[in-house]
């Protein structure tokens, strides 16, 4: 093992397999979640973050044994102000 690397957990089957459990979200639904995150939680993020949240919820719904689902909101909402927030 190289210094600074972690061993793979090959002896344990992960509940999430990105090759098998690919998630998709409709654009309108992702934009709706993006707006809801801003309105209800003060998180000013972009539509891909809305899609991440929808996918995480769907993954949790299909795998009720999962205790935690982690996702990252990697985009900021500034570049989406005119297109998705003003007048919405």
C-alpha cells in the first residue's frame, strides 16, 4: 500500500454501486429542489445540487436499510440568479 492511500473495502459489498445504481433527475424537478433549498434552508446552490438531493432521496427510498446517504452541493447559485431565481 502506498503511503497516504487507503485499502479498498473489497471484503464487504457496498450498498451503492455507481455502475448499477445510477440516478437521474428531471431538470424541472432539480430546479425545483434548488429553489426549495434556497427558500427553506438558505442554501444558494445550482440545479445540479437539486439533482444531487433528489438522487440521494431516491437512493434512500430504494434502500431503506441505509442509515446515511452523503452527497455534496458543489455549485453556487450566483450564476443562476437571472435564469432561475429572479421572477421565479
